[in-house]
C-alpha cells in the first residue's frame, strides 16, 4: 500500500540507493515496493527440481536420450546460473547423458552478443558450468530450421541445435515483462532461440489487447510463445522466481505451461502493488538492468499505469554502456514516420528500407521502446532521464528531456507542476504498478 508517512522518496541510481525530500507542493502518494520474501538457496532448488509440476522428474525424462540442449538467459537478464545449472547437469549425468553430450545455448533472441563471450558465460553460468559443457550464443539469422507456421500465420524458424536435440530444457527467471506478461517459460524458445523474422512478428503484437506487464492469460504474445514451444517440443523448464534485487525467492520445474503458471502465481505476490489513482509525477529507475539506455527503459514502461496523462516520469539510470546506435535510430525515426505507419509497414513485410530496418537490425527494438513512444505520443507523458552516461543532445534527439542530477530534474518538473501527487518506485523494472486497482 502507498506510504504516506513522509515526503521522502527512495530510489536507485545503479547500485546506489538514493533518498530525496520532495519540494513544497508535492505530495507523496506512495513509495512502491515489492513484498519481501525469503530467498532460497541450493536446497530449495533441488526440491523444486525433484518435485516438478505436470511432468516426471528430469532424471526420468532424460533416461534413454542421447543428448540434451539447455537454453539459458542471456546477459540482459539478472538470472544467474552458477548454482542451478550444475544441478541440471548432474540430473542429466545420473540419467546417462554425459557432459560432452550436453549443449548450453545463451538464448539472447536478437540481442547482440557480448564482446567477450567467455567472460559473459562465466559471469552468467559460473566457472563449473563453463568448464563442463560446450556453450554457444544464438544467432537469429543463421543455423535455423523451419517448422511451419503459427496459427497467426507467422513462419516458425528455430535454432537448429535446439530442434535437433534429443532433450530440450529451458532455464530462466520469472520477472514482470512488458510483452510476455512475465519472463520465463516458453520465452526460452520464442524469442530466445528463434529467427529474427518471427521475433519481429511476435513483437508487433505489442499494440494488441491483452499485452502488458503481468498479463499472461489472454496475452497474444504469450500464447504464440507457448504455441511455438510446444511445436518445438520443449521437454522441461526450470525457472527461478526473482525478487527486486534479482535474487531467487522461489523455483519451479516441469511443464512449460503448468509449472510456469505456478511460478507466476508466486511472482505476482512478490511484485504486485496498487495505487488509489495515478500521479502527476512518477520517479523510477532502470536498476538492476542499467547495462545501457534501452534496457533501463523497462523502468518507465513498468510505471505507465501509475502516471497521469500529461504527467512526467523522472527516470534515473547510469546507463553504463551509454546509448546504442540502434536505440538512437529507433526513437529518431519514430519521430519522423510515426509508430502506426511503422507497424503497418513492418506487418506488410517491408524489410529493406533503412527507415524501418533500424527497428529490427542489429537488434529488434519493438517492445518497451514502442510502449514508451505510444505513451509519449498518445498520452503526452514526458520522460526526464537523469544520467551522467548520456549527453543531453543525444537524449533530446530521441524525444527525452535530460537532467544531470535528480535535483535538476525535480527543479525542471516543479516549474511545470508546482502542485502534484507523486509516486516513487525504487526498482521500477520489477514492480507492477496497478493504478486504481486496474
């Protein structure tokens, strides 16, 4: 529930925690926080792996299989694997599948690979896993096998190493997600190891009813993800439910639908919070996804329900790697062509023209960015980015306001709104703000 006890807000700027006293005339409607849950360790992960939902134990499924592929989250997600992945490997070993017959794929969808892959693998999956099995990074433009079409007519092309594996396992985390409702589950197939084209078509459904943070049932994007995962033959999932710091508070394993929904039920208890009404000014941050500007923008996306039409979001992010060229092109091009025209052209199959190509190459930028652009265009919400990692010129070209410090941002916005109700989300990427109980 909203915190009305004082006028201090609590935020993150990267790893740093920030406390700030609101100016005169601004009333704190709420400091949005996730519910605290006890964290889990190896013991609880083993229990989850040994007690799957909707499937036999992984060790039983693996018996008699010649080889296995594990699809795991990439560097843009906080889920770590140094504890969990060896548990999966050990289960496969006990079933008769040796480490040499196990392939781990970093499923980044259309994300560009890290510059130092070995370092990224070690950071995400741990030294033990890196030393035990072969690891590849998924490429959405090659080594694909076609598997027909989805019910919506989208061509299914999936990584050939996944399709050809005798046993297919997905490992990831369950967190609020702007397209799939929550991450995890079938998302380890589409988009993680899918072709660029089906990722584009799947992401274009972002404007359809039922898509949004926390929305799973009736979400067309999630429905297609699960349809494709079933066609591919995803045998088993092992998902950790994470808290606002990216640490595990729960674990589920088993069927890609049943086990996943069990995990989502816990995630809702962790993340969901309510406000009595939207606020004029909303503070948010990109933590813990401040790797670059685009990833950090998940913060503002998660609090759109908490912001009034015509209001302002003040977004804090160090954006450690700055702003990528594709992000610059995305926002500047949208200003020129409009998102409705862009979507019409992409749905019609236009791919060569440079005015649309930047939305899917080298990375697909149809998702959180478009969600923000729609809010900025249709709802007239302004976004002030507080950062030392990006220049004011770069941000203004993309349609954002700029402030070097939180104090500067507040001064700018206070000139427009001398009186305002205010909401602060210390970890906005991981908190679903439901205004008015919606």
